C-alpha cells in the first residue's frame, strides 16, 4: 500500500487572472472594488471604495479611524510593498531603538 498525502485543504477556489482582483471580508465590498477597477480606477481607488462599503456592512469590524494593512505592487518594481497602519506607538519606538535592544525582526515573525 502506498500512502498519498492529501491535497492542501482549502475552502475557496484558486483564482488567477491578468486584469485585477479585489478581495475583502464581505462580498459587497469585494464587488465594489472590482467594479471600480473595471471602470478604470486604480488599486488605491478600489481599496478606498471597498473600505467605505465595509464601514457600512461590517461596522463592528471597520471604521474610518481603524487600522490598515495593505500589500501594494507598484508597476515597474520587482517586489511588493507592505503598508502597516496599526494603532499608535510611542515616539521612541523607532527601528534604531529596537536594533539597540538586540531586536532585528518582529517577535514571532
């Protein structure tokens, strides 16, 4: 008997495309983002429009003063950029300060 490992478990299909994609925690927000792209908007336009919809359909999870994370790929650049806007931090919480403390990466990363 030969053991065959099962395929990776997933609850959603793998999506591929060449035009653009919008994803969020609610289908109305995702659809709004995709509609913005289809009408000529850029990724930032789509993200903002999706966020406004999320403020309405998931007010317990989203709001205009909330946190933000985004993976952005700039045309012509090889690697994507990560934007992190999560909460406030003390003024002394600089990368240099953490390096002085012997930390070179986020704990747990």
